[in-house]
C-alpha cells in the first residue's frame, strides 16, 4: 500500500483498529472474523478488503506503528554526560499512558507473542549502536543491554497493567536513574 493515505482512509483504518483492539480484549486474533470486525467497526466488508486482506493485517499494522513510535523516541535520545536524556522516554511513556489498551495487548502477549521481543530487539540494537559510537562496546555488553531492556520492559508492563499511580515522569526517572547506575557500574 504505497498510496498516500488521505484523511478518509486514515479514519477508516482507525475505526478498524479500534474495533480490533476492543475485540482483542475478549478474544484471540485467530477467533476474530472479518464479519465480526466489520460489525464492530460499523463498516462493510468491501471497505475492509479495500485496505486489508485479513484481520491479522490490521494487527501487523498496529504493531509496526507502535514499534515505529518507540523507535522514534529512542532515536531522539541524545548522548550526553549521563549517557541518556529523559525526554524521549517520557514522551514514549506518555504515549503508552494515552494508548494504554494497545500497549497492554501488544506487551502482554495476548495479541502477539513476538511484539515484546521485537521491541526488545529494537532497543538492544539502538543501545549497541549507541555504545559503538561511544566506544564502550565490550565483550559482554549484549548481556548488559539485555538485562537493562528486560528490566525496563518489565517495569513498563507492571506500570501499564497496574493502576498507573505513578506519572510517566516518575517512571521515566526511575528507568533513567536505574539504567545510568547500571551502565556506570558495569562499564
């Protein structure tokens, strides 16, 4: 789909995505039919097939968009005195708070087992590239990055699945301070 998306197309796709998110809270992706999705979105099947081949295509699009958002936030992280600045992480956590249902579905494996590992792999690649540019790559740095990313994703999952009592800034600061302390002590 290389066509430039107009406003009507984006709105239609958004209706399908929102309907899918609602249905995924009750069923697995494999239990949702095109007819059921179209009924939930209040759109017809011909509209669905204009944009998608199957229900899984919508989930794949959601995953790609979500990964792209997190990747953009990571790319905005500037390397500085304390290794990383907090603003991009804060923006990502605000997005997670605003789109809680999507992140819950994708991170909790109820929709796709691969999404958390894809997100983790993207983050590790970013950390590896950043470490190379800082000349801090060492033999065991992949283990360190895996440790940091796993811990961060676990903190975020607990926050999203809980009552979200803490603000995105509080969680950002917790992740940032912990990551910096680990990096400083290990490298």
